[in-house]
């Protein structure tokens, strides 16, 4: 699917600000893909669809989680986490996007997980640093994103965990798994060991 078709599809499912966020995530992800030698086409498509299901009804997302292979424990955590895993399935069902690399990057863009691929790391980081966002500590992550993708992703997962604990929110296990695995990599561990 080309960029134009993908954008026209998601535009009808998103609010204007969310669509503009999506365009900025795609631009950011393509830039990172070029730096880290990852397929720009996959980075572009994954980022265009990453928030595709953001505005599906809770009932529909719940039904998809209950009736597919998605982990049921998602239902025990905040519904804000559901749209990534749900979109990874819906882009295949509704548009035939059957590509493990793209689908898994869409899947884990909110929580991260252990053993993330470079494409997954790029979408995870691009969603966080896109130029429309602004909050304390973000510039540090933006600078790191062009130098060390793993370190930037580590900062994203650390900041996310800090933010969630400060708000006294529960944290989905994959978010901890991402943090632990990225910490291991930063301390000299090998990928996929
Ligand atoms: Fe999202
Ligand atoms: Fe997003």
C-alpha cells in the first residue's frame, strides 16, 4: 500500500489533531529509519497505522481482544493500551496488511516489550518525540534518538514508567519488560540473546 492510500484510510478514522500527529510520527520515523538502516517504507506504513484504532469503541476493542489471539490480560489494564494490539490485527483484517514487522511495531508502540526490533524501537521512539509534543525532558530524548536508538528507547520507557508511577497508575508488564531488556542492552548485552 502506498503512502497516499494509507493516509487517506487513517484520516477517516482519526480526529484532525490525531491525524496531524500521525503525519509527524511518520516523518520522524522515516528520518530515524534512514539513520538506522531500516526500511523507510515499513517505518512509514507502521507509523501511519500506529493509531489507526485509537477511536474504536471500547466494546469493539474488547470483543477483538476476547475473540483473537491477543493476550487477555490487556483487559485488566487501561484501555489506552488496547489500540496498538487491536490495530495490529485490524490492519490485516481490513486492509490485508500482513507483515509481521509492521504489525508488531504497531502492536507494541504504546507499551514496548522485550527484544524489540529496530523498526519497533523506531515507532516507539518516533511516537514519543514527534515535533508536536512538548514536555520536560523531551529534548534529551530527541537528541539521543539520532545518536543511539536503544538509549533513546530506554529513556522513553524510563520516562513512561516514572510518569505512570507518579500518577499512581498500574503498569502493563510489557512496559517493564521493555525497560529491563533495554537496560540490559545498555549495559553491554547482545540483542536477542
Ligand atoms: Fe497510540
Ligand atoms: Fe501515537
